[in-house]
């Protein structure tokens, strides 16, 4: 929706960018709203849960939605998916205290333009938001490298995540314990970990197994 360089003539071309802030913490919304207004944005709507965010993004005519990843009633990732699927959808910038690669990947799949930390000060967020909106076609999301596992490695990892021993995994997959050990050693190497617990944790972070 953001296009102020070739819009209407005169004052319309200089109209402030319209923002929806969606976060379940009132004090955070207030602080960010003040910072954005001081930076020349127009905060036209706020939402305290994901369902409100979807509804208000649909009807408030906003250019950008600043959306918390973790929201009540409707998760921020799901809300982002709905918002960005609409025709002439606004830019969605996700805010989060969660930096797990799986969440970054989910935000990318949901159509988010950027992914920023809530630890950043409201004034700095306002500055970064203006940069993002000046070039919304740029990929602002951090890169996440997910290792490629073979089907058998993936099966062994999934069984490992369920707490099965090598012997139990071998029985389930119909292979020898030695072969299971080889698969898991490959998994450890690809995930850059040294043990079973670290492998499961890292796999969950990357979305390879359920967290």
C-alpha cells in the first residue's frame, strides 16, 4: 500500500504514513505511538489482540501494521498471514522478543516485510520503521539457514525428539542400531551440535521438529 513517491499531487503526496500498532501491552503501544507520532507518522488505530489487528487492518486504511508475534485470541503470525493475503495489503512489520529461527521463518512465510526486536527503544523503532517503509520491496528479514536432511535422517530425528533410544528408533524404522547411529551423527553434524538434547533443541528452533 505504501507509495508516496508517485501518488497524488501536492499535499496528498506528503501525507503522513498511517500506522496500526498491534500489541497486547498497553504501555508498549503508548510508548511506540508517541515515538511514531513524534517522527511524523499518523497512528490511526491500535489493537490489543490478533483478531482486532486483522479487523482494523482491513478497515482503517493503514500503510503499515506493527504487529507483535505473540498475541492473544489470534497469534501474530496467523494474523500476519490473513492481513498480507488481502488485496492491496499494508506492509507488516513483526515485533518480537523471540529470536528463534523457526519464528523468523514463520514470519517470512506469513508475508512479513521485517522482523524487529521489542528490546529496541521506541525512538529507534520509529527510525527503523521509516527506513523499511522507504524501501518495502527489500528483504528486511534476517537470513536463516536450515540444513537439508535426508528422509531417513529426518525420520531418525523425529523419533529422537519423541525420546526414543537408538534401539527403539532402529526397531521403528526397521534398520540396525548402527545405522541409526550413523544417521544421528549426520544430523548432529548438520545441526552443528554434539549430543541428543542439543540436537532436539536446535531442530525445534529451526522448525524441523515440534518444539
